[in-house]
C-alpha cells in the first residue's frame, strides 16, 4: 500500500518588536519609498535580547503540535532548517528536542539557506513515505538580525526574524507531499555569504575589525539568479507531481523581494492572486518565510481541503528548490482538555532536562574522580 506524508499541524512565532522602514531610514541613508519600491518590504520583526533561534523554534513547534493528537514524545525526527543557528554545534534541533521533551526523536540542523525549509520538508516526507518513521517536526527558524551589518543599507533593509513549523505524519490516505526538486550551484558561493566564524576564518580580532561576521551580498546577481530559478522550479515540481500549472491553486514563494515574486508570476503566466505574499510585514525571514506564509494563508482561508500548492525558494549556496503538495485537512483535532495535559508535559520536559543535567554532574563527580584516581595509581 502506498504511504503518504501529510502536514497535520502548523504554527509560527514572530518577535513582537517591529522595525519599520522609517526606523531604518534614521540609521542608514535610505527611505521608506526606496525600500517599498525595490523590495515591497514595509517592516520586519526583530528578536528581543532574550529571544534566540531556538526559543522562536520552540514557540512555533509547540503551537504546531497544539492542535494535533501528538505529544512531543511521539515525534521520531526533528529538523531545524536555519541560516542563523544557535551555535555551530550542538544543533539547534537538539535544543528544541530537549525543551519540548521529544525523548524519542533524532534531531539535526539543515543548512541550505532560505531553501532549507523545502529541503527539510522533503527529507522528512521521504523518511515517512519509506516507512522509516511516522511523525516528524520540521522547523524553519531565524534570528538573522544578529548577523546583519546595520550600517549596510543594501542588506539591513531585507532581513527579519521569526519561525514557522510543520508537524508531518504518515498515512495511507492519498495527498500531502507529492514531489520535490532540490538544486544547488556552489559556483555562486561568494554571492551571498557570512564570511567568518567557520573553520576557514575563525573569529579573531581581525575578522571582527573587518566586520566579516555579517552578511555580504551581491544583490543584483542574487536577484538575477532568483528570477531565473523561481518559475522553472515551480513548473518542474508541478510537472513531477503530474499537474498542469493551471491545476496549481496557490504558490507559496520564499518571501525575499516582491519584484522577484512578480517576475516568477509573469514567467509562469499566473495572476498574482495565486501567490501568497506577506513580506511587507516580515521582510525576508529566510527558512521561516514559507511556513509563516502558509500559517497566514490558512488563517485567511486561502488554503482548503484539496488545495494544490507549490512551495518554491532560493538562497545562498546557491540553492533552490520547489515542493508540490495537496493539502488535506487534518481529520483529527484534539479536545481542549488534552491541551491542558500538554501544559503539564511541557513542565515535565523542563523538570526532566534539569534533572538530567544534575544527574550528569553527579555522575561526573563520582566517575570522574575515580577515573582520575585510577590514572594517578
Ligand atoms: N536605500 C537607498 N539606496 C540604496 C539602498 C537603500 N536601502 N540599497 C542600495 N541602494 C542604492 C545602491 O547604492 C545603488 O546606487 P548607485 O546606483 O548609486 O550605485 C542603487 O541603489 C541601486 O542598487 P542595486 O543594488 O542595483 O538595487 P536593486 O534594485 O538591485 O535592489 C536589492 C537591491 C533590493 C538588494 C535587490 O538587488 C534584491 O532584492 N536582490 C535579491 C536579494 C535577496 O533576495 N537576497 C536574499 C536571498 S535569500 C538567502 O539566502 C538569505
């Protein structure tokens, strides 16, 4: 029997702090009019000091799990797609795993810049479709504001912070994720990069002095590349799913620049009302942009049972990709009483994490001392 991967839960998190174009024009030589006409962005959300990529991911994940019949311990896999991970290691996904109490889940981060969410969704769906796992949590989470050079007017206007998450589950019912294409071209590595902080250029006084820990971008080249691949990959993913473009109800593109989305619509000969656009309020939230756009489209009733959707994205790498899916309304929603149970589970997850840290310390004292003792002998 064929097995399908369905999205049964979705959630998002957006920091409450808003940075408008007017605010930016007080920091760098730009204007509201320039930013809107060149990008379509009006404002973006910026993480507060106590908000991080992991904390936003946890918030989105819990809200995605909330209406599903699953508890965190039912999850088999957590993937966090991110361009602004909490650390180089451990993976942000492991921090999420601990905070939500997903005690049976494998967890890893996926780095494919803004295309990361599409890659992650595809990998989780494939694992479900092969029967290897049943339930997965896929998150796109970013605090790119921490890597922006606030004196660079060509990049500081673009990016925002936020997170979006989907819960995926295997089922015999046709629908869900049908096809995906994943592409890359590393010859464009220099077009969009965060030069230092990795193994090639570890942090040093010089890298800090030269501001190499912030985003560098050749905007014109990235723009040209994006307009080239958005339409072709949308078409390819739809074809692979066996659909004509006329059968696609809604395209949910990566929210980088309104002009890029309009160019894709023109190339696909599709009207703009079949594209979801919310970049005016969030800017480019990288891996979080597609799931946030899906959450809002669902809230607005633009996605219904049976809707045929294509997600399409591009980003640093260069990477790009598109994914076709048929939306199937989740058949099971949980009663409010179980939500209270969830709050208890959340509390227990934090107690469990605390106890594990204490136990590890005690074990370290006991075994560490005796091991040293042996060496001394
Ligand atoms: N305000 C005013 N003027 C500006 C600003 C600004 N914020 N930024 C640049 N300019 C100036 C430039 O200095 C230039 O002036 P010059 O002609 O005197 O040299 C002029 O405006 C035109 O600059 P361009 O770079 O050609 O402007 P363009 O129309 O290409 O818009 C932009 C720039 C918005 C960055 C555009 O190229 C773009 O959106 N590119 C794609 C970027 C993108 O999507 N990146 C994310 C990828 S996803 C990921 O992986 C994270």
